[in-house]
């Protein structure tokens, strides 16, 4: 069984502004495999379909559960 998962992470950009990113993973058995949404720039260095690809992945992905702390 393969599951598509997502995790929201906070980071600071070059200007110090806090932003949120979405990381995607495939869970294959007990292994998490990170996946990246590819950016395909055109002659103007723009990928108009990038947002749509990210939205589709996000719509079908389940939230990655937090790890349980070991005691």
C-alpha cells in the first residue's frame, strides 16, 4: 500500500519573513519517501501549472501524523 502524505513546516525567507511550506511524502510500507513538485519554467522563467500541480497533490494527501516522543 502507498499513501500520499503532507506536512506543513514553517521557515524564514531571505528577508526574515516567516512562511509556511508544504512537504510531500509517499509512505511505502514503513518507509517515507520525500517527493518534490517539479518546476518547469517557460522562456520567461514562469511555470503557470506549478500551483495547480501543488494544489492537486495537497487535495489528495493526508496529513502526516506527528512522531510520538520516545519515553
